[in-house]
C-alpha cells in the first residue's frame, strides 16, 4: 500500500489490552481507603470533563489530581515501576492480537497511563515503546515537606467521607446533580484549585499533563500526519471517557471507531461496540479493516456470525482462537445506532465489570 492508503491501528491500553487501571491500583495500594478515594476523584473528573466542562480541564486529569497524595504517602518513580511490573493483567489474547495487527499495519498505543506502567507492559507483550503515547511522569523531582504531607493526609481523611457524586444521564450543569453531590464538587474545587495550588507540591497539578481527552486526539492526529496517512484508514479502539475526543475525531473524518467493553461514554461515541472476554476479536476486526476497509467491516458486523467470519480468510491460529470462544461466550459485536445505543451502553457497562472487576469497571 502507498502511504495514503496504508491502514493505521491505534488502541487505548487499559481496557482493550490490559484489565488494569494502574492509577486506581496504585492509589488503592499506597493510600489508606485508596479505592474509595480514587473513585471519588474519578467521578469528580467525569463531572468536570463531561458536565461542567471546566476550561482547561480534560478527561483523564484524575492522573495528576492523585499525584500529590501519592507523594504524601511516599510513592516514588521506583515504587510505580516495581508495582506496575508485578501487577500487569492482560486481556486474554492481547499479546497475540498486538503481534497479528503489527504484522498487518503500523500500530500504536495512545494511553493516559503513566509511562512507568506502559514501559512494563510493552516489555511484557513485545510492543515497541517508541510507538506509545502516554503520560510522562517524574514524581521524584517534586519535593514535599512533612507539613504538606500531613495536610494532604488530613484532606484525604476528609475526602473519603464525602458522598461520591452520581451523574444523571441528562446532566448538563452542576445544578442537575443532587444537592449533596453539588456540595462535594464545590468542596473538591476548593481543595484542588485553591488549597493544593497554594502548596509547593501543587506544582504537580500545573506541570504534569496526562494524555487524556484532547491530548489523545492530538496524538492520533500526529500519528496520521507523520505517516502521511488519511483518517479514513485509521482504526481506533477505546473504552472510556478519555477516548471520547479521539472517537469523535476519527469518526468525523471517516475512520473506524470501536468500543471494546466500553463504558457508557465510549459506547455513545463509537460506531461498533464489542463485548468480549478475549482480545482476538480486535485482531479479526483489524484484519478485516486492513483487507476490506471501513464500509465492508460495517457489513461484516451487521452479519456477525461464524459462517460470515470464515469467509474473511483469516489465519488458522486466529480462526481457531476466535471459534474456541463459542464454548464460553462468543464475542458480541454490534453497530451502535440511535435505536440500540441505550441498551448497548447498559450491557457493555455491565459486561465490562465482569471482565475488569466491579471497582475498575464502574470508573469513567
């Protein structure tokens, strides 16, 4: 293929490739009551990014908001490297999927995850780190005094007592949330944008720039520009609110967008929804996209069944792995339409929890 017709594969990491939410897991491990603490901040992230639309804020900035607290509890670069390396949990078939897709077309990962985690994952699956766009982090360069560490620990104690906001589907402003949740958001605004900003360790909030939301979209734009490609030849796989901006960019310019066990935010913006316990289905869709292009992939999905898939001429190993799933649960693959969107949003969100666990599955 010439550069203008060369297909390009881009995927988020956590969700489509690994079951981890590394930032959630780090926080749960190092911060007291860290699971609830992270869930609160993640939901606050959803409110700021999708409801309030705070200027200068983007989905995925949770990964900088937690850092002063990780610092207060003694987390270092080496802590993140060691914990990440020891706790990677791949989606079954992810390594084989990446190897197959890389044999077909230029392949990239665009992830909000910290670079320490992405290095460890790339080492495990044999993926070139130079083809990864992720959050740069040097936690060791920030100094925290004992006084500030104590302040942050006190704030953590206050925060874990707050009610975690529930976001109505139709919410368009803070006033659409229940009163107690509005109070939570207002107090968190004070903590992050006034109290932490006035601390020395608050530099982290100004200097760390998670690759989420628009940064993901910019990264994909950069890949396409560098390869002198066209968006109609891009396949993007994502699963969360941090993929919304990329989904919109790729979809509006003629590329293919796939939600893999996505939450409601992802399903709402993708053209294809996948519910699967195994990443092999991504390899099948990528293979079909490489051979046939978007229009015929959509036709394949309209008639998604083993007899139709067999006509693709996939490799024997790919076919064998895919069809072995019939003994468990054959992957569900559907085109997202206005008629089925609500159903798919609910079913995918539920299925996501069975694959990644309840705590991670319910995060934005």
